[in-house]
C-alpha cells in the first residue's frame, strides 16, 4: 500500500461523521514531500462542516506550505468519490493543473484525475487582472 493511501485511510478513521456516517480521508503531498492529512468533520448545522480536502489544505498551510504535488482522497463508497465543487476550487488554489488527485474506495478501487480534469476553467488570479 502506498504512503498516500495509508495516510488517507488512517486519518479517515478520525472523521467526525455522526449524522451521515460518510467518513472521508484526504492526504496531500506538499512541495517539500511532507504529507498533510485531513478528514471530514460534520456539524449538526450541516453547512458548517468541513471536508477532508479542506482539512488537509488547512494543515498544509498551517505548516507553512502553499502548494502540493499529489493528492489522495478515500471514502467508504462503492465507487471512488470526487471532491465536491468547493474543494475542487480549493485544490486548484494550491495545486497546478497537472497535479494528480487519486480518488479511492476503502476496498481499493481508484480513479485518478488532474486538477484541471476535476475543475476545467477554474477561477484563478487572472480573472482578477493579476
């Protein structure tokens, strides 16, 4: 088992999912090579929860890194689950379009897409005139 999958599976065990029961774990490899982990954290006020990808990004930024080179997301579903739309935009903020994100099931099925493939036409600083 590769270290990205292992990291995502391990952190998935910490997910706080008392309402949906749908645990997700995410791992991002920072440009330094360090792996950052995140899990989803639900809240009784549903829109206030945090996705696993957002948690991993927050851990990476808190550690002082601002880019990642690889991502891995695992969920207990019959098919690999893609990140939600908001997380796709968050991933695009910190990863180049050619960065590969692997989505997987607990059982081992995988699907890989680049960030550009996950979010074609991503909103970026060029739209702000920068």
